[in-house]
C-alpha cells in the first residue's frame, strides 16, 4: 500500500469508526458488532504505526495517553461552573417560582407565562461535572469543576471516554433547520462549530453495571473496592495514568453548551433545543429529559422518575428543573453562587437503620467536647456511612441513646448524617449507657461542665487539640487571614515543634521550614513573605482571632470600636490593650451593647489569665502592630447610618453577608441577629427566614436588595 493509499484508507477508517461510535454512544443503536468495530480500530492502529505522520489528535487511536502524568495542571473556566440551590418539596418549588415572579416584577419585566414558567426537567446524575473545550471542532481540553472558577486539566483522562467526541460532528443544514434556525443562523452555527470555540458541560458517570463488575474484579484480586459510583468516577477522572481511567468505562452526558461570542438564547433559544444540538454534535443527552409547561407537570415528572430510579442504569439523586427559555437566564441572573433560573429538585432524605458501636469525643478550639457515634457501616443514599455527629451530651440524653442501640440515621444530599431515632424495642439488655468523659481524650486533662452550659470541655488550656484549633482559628479569614496556612500546615508546624502558639508563627525562619517535608525554597519564601505582610492587624480581627469564649466577629468588632476613643484611632500597642481591658469590671463590660453576664465574665477572665497574657506579650515581642479602622465616636456620630440597627435575612446577590455588614458599619450602623422594636431596617434577600415574618408583625421597615444598595450609596 502506497503512502497516498494509506492516507485515504486512514481517513475512511476514522470516518467509519466515528459513524459507529455516534450511533452506539449517542443514538443507542448498534450498527456493527463490537468485534467488527475492534477489527477496524486494529487496522487503523497498524496503519498509523506504519505511517506515524498520519496520526492526528482526533484519531480514535489517540484516546489513551502513553505515559502517566506527574500531576494535574490548573484550568480557569471561561465562565464559572455554578452550584445549585436545593429543593426537597413541592412547597420549596412553588416558593422558587414565586421568588422569580417577584424578582421579575421588581425589575419591571412584563414577561409572558411561557417566558419563564416553561421548564426543562432533567435527571440529576450522581457523577462528576466536566467542562469540555473545543476549538475549530477539535477537543483541546477537559477540566473538572474544581471550586467553580478553577478546575484541574484532566484532558488525557477525558479522551478515554468513548461517548465524548474528539472532534465535533458537523450537522447538516436539514438537521440545523429542525432547531428552528433560519438559513443565516444555520450558516453562523456551522461556522462556529468548524472554526470557533464551543464549550460543552456535562456529567461523567459510572453505570451500576460497570461499578458492580469492577468491584467483583477488584475483590477477586484483593484490591480495595470502590465505595460508590460517584467516588468511582471522581477517582477515575483524577488518575494520573489515563490507562486506568480507560479501564473504568466511564460515560458522559451533556447538559449545557457555551457558544463563544454569543449570548444565551441568541442562536440556541431553549434548553430543549440545546440538548438536540448536543446530540447533533456527537454527545449523549438523557432521553428521560422533557419539557414541562407548569409546576404540576414538573411534579408529575419528579414522581415518575423517583418511582423508577432503581431501574435506571445509573445513580441519580433527584432532578434539575431549568427555565427552558435561555434568554431568561441572564435576566434572572445569579444570586450568591447559584442561579435563579434553575433548581435542584432532590429526592427526599434517605434513611437506614444500623447499630451504634461506640461514641468518641472530639475536642474543639474552646476545649468543647463533641460526641460522635461510630456506626456499623451502612449504605445511605449511595454512600457508606460509619459516623454520625451527636452534637452534645444533652442530645444523647434526648435520644436516650446507648451503646449497642439500633438507630435510624438520615442523610440528605451531602449533609452530615444524623441519628434520628433509637429503636428501643430492639434492645436485648446488653446495651450500655453512655457517660460523659472525665478526662480529655487528647491530653488526659480534667473535663468540666460549667453551670448553665451544654458543652463539656477540657480544662487544660495547653491541650494539644485545643491549641491546634486555636491557632487554626487565629489564621482564619475572619481573623488574621494568613492565607495559605491551612490546618494541615499548622499541624505540621506544631508536630515538628516549630510553634507552640499563634505568636510563634511570626518567629518562623527559613531554615525551620526547609527542615520540613515537601518544603522547597520557593514555598518557604512565599509562606514567610505572607506572614510578614500580616504583621499589622485590624484590632477587631485580632480580638476575634484570640478565640475568647463567646466572642464572635460581631462582639469583637464592638469591643474594638469601644477602644477607639480611649486609645485613639490609628496604631495601638498591645500593652495598652491589656491595660484597658484589665481596667474594666465585669459590670462595665455588661453595660456594652449585646454583652450579657456570661460573655462579660468570659471576656474579663481572658484578660486575667496568666497563659493568655504570656501569649499577648509574645505577640508584642514578635512585632505585631494593631490598627483601628474606626475613626472614633465623634466621626461615627456624623455618619449616615449612625445608630441605626439592621437585621439581615436571606441571601443577597451582589454582596456577601460579611460585606453587607461591613458596609453598614462603615456608615455608622449596627447589625443585630434578632428583630426587636429597636430595629430600624430588615434587609431581605433571597429565601428570607423567620426574621422577615417577625419584621412584618412588628411593622419594621423591610428593604429589598435594590433599596438597601440605594440606602448605602
């Protein structure tokens, strides 16, 4: 065979293989036997080996990379891969539609019913979200969702999934016209497919059959079995060796298309037609998906799917309901991190019974001991559950829980499993009562329970677990904000003896860090530079970071604002801070707004404690400087919202809760957690809680987000 003959034969073989791939993986139609298809692939493989220069990136032989990667590279998404709000009942869904009604009315959008009350209902697959990027029709990158903005480049592994085309299929004019496109729009879309950028988003999944077969195979070989299909997919996609991924036989279903340079609804007008186009491009979509023209039809779809979910070849955890009209998506927009135009309508919480083997106690940063039940492993909602939080000892009493009891546990979505009920009739007399610990499980120190408190706590102020969590708290975002110093790094420093408390972080040296595992010079330099840049701290953040019991961000900010007058604004000295707090009596602290007797006593005790004073002196010796962003009581009195009390409820689309609070305080206002007759305004965002109803009852002024932003400006 000559080179020209080989080139023509290779082109024909690729076309034939892609034709059968499309029929089998997209149309569920077997047009050739697997053995015959393998024979075609083998012939193609032999010809490409003989003529390596004929190999192209979209050849069916190029689905598995030859050499494992050392690590994954980061990939920034062109548009965020957003998360969804959850609904678990018909009432939740009706409330969602009502919120959209109110939102559009507030915008003055006089939309017809079909505009946003025609829905496209889909199955919510239990897999891993993937973003595929095609340029000039060719697959150039596959990435995981990651944090929504930045994922991991897993292209080599994505290429092993046969239901993902390596090159987009170019639909015919007749096929495009069926999408209600005119001739000009069809030509535009064809040009984009063959010469532009298209991103396809969807879910990579593992079928139940493959999951079962793999676990049988791994079990026979003595290997660790897969926990569930979701974990199976995640572990497969994140294999550094794509040959292992290929063995897992994953599948991919598309659920969204992003057409470069075109707005939502500009070329493809509905979510339903987006699915049809995805099919034409060579992707699988879910044949169960359907258009529903009212919420009643949505509920019927949901019930049908829920009743038949066990017969499906893959795991699902609910449905996704989307506004079908894509032009409505940018109008409805996104609130927080989730869109208004779609809702995850999940199946009700799943329950199972199991037995309690033991109860262990975890130590928090304030020394509080939290009980956790160790369970006989049981599958709930596709996950194997072996632990459940019990919150506190009072909860154990409320449940009348004993070791050996049979209990009902519940897991809803990704929520931490909880014990709902004890089945006392199943007791056989061998069950044992659970007693609170007398000694800390970490340090062996005495455990105490103060009068009026729910929690038992370790009394040893130098307890390793308490110390670790206190340092982690100090470096957190709301406190010193030492970005990059995560819990594992803090624990590494503590275990290695490099630090004993948060103040020691500011005394770390490069040679200290280089002695640690996985610390190269660049990483050490970056960590030290970041710590050095945080030597000047806001007073309120510093007080919050000290971890005073019962003192949260709000109370810490209040204490900081009170210090602005006696200590003057600008730079503050830690010794002045100590002197000021030690001069205050418990009764004077109680006079502060929102500070009750328990909080006042806790604050006073902190500034009398010898161990705490030693820590503060160390901060001073390490060169920590404190600054007050408050300009004092006189300036505060002149601010626009001076003295006005605000209560926030629901989610704001343009500000986080923390940002909204900061804006109010900058203008002299105060933020409270409860609605009283002294409240000036209640700011109501998406999904407001009971505070909204209380404000209505008391006749308090309620601001929507637009009114709130206007007030701030």
